[in-house]
C-alpha cells in the first residue's frame, strides 16, 4: 500500500456520564464536519502529523496511539481529487488555544456518523462512518441501539 499523504486523529473522551464522545471540527471552509487531519510533512511520522494537526485545528492534545487505526480515502471537492488519510486514536487530555478558528463539537458515535455524512456522497459517508465504527471497536465499546 502506498504511503498516505495525510494523517488524522479520532480524538476521544468520556463525558461526565461516562459515554464515549468523538471530536469533530468544521472544514476550513466551514461547510462540513471532519475529524482533525492534515498533510504529513517530510520526515514526519503519521502519528506526529496527526497529533500536530489536532492541536492546530482544535487545541486538543493528549496521548496518541502510534499504531494505525485505519486508512480511508478523503475527497477534496475544491481540488477534485482524493487523498489517503491514516488515522490514529488520541485520548483528549488537555486543551489550549488552537492555531485555527474552527467550530468543533464532541459527539456520540451515532451523532458523529450523522454529522460526518452531511453533504457527502454515500461512499464517502460510509468511509467516514467506518472511522467511527473502528474507533468504537478499538475502544471496546458495545454499539448501542438507537434510543437505548
């Protein structure tokens, strides 16, 4: 498999009630929700780029898993191309002022899937839902039935 050009995090935390939540940020244009991600700089490890991008886009930082969670294809509408993104888990431990001003939210797995699907083709929505699903599985969560 070719080397990915981009890296991102599935940044997570537990709510006060103990529920799993994932961090989403708005795209630089502000029109869709995404996970924090960006280009891997020359000489940089994917997990280093992912952690850096998370701080730049959201201000959140914490321990990052250097192991690859999964890869997905991300469509760039303005450029008309797809980039390969490698994703790492990051446990939110602290927050500071981000470099970029982007809206952000913490979402339950179901809400994250819904927000990530907004304005996307079924194929791309499915790829982003797989990121959430893999994170839920990796963190040992049992999927909840709607309304449970």
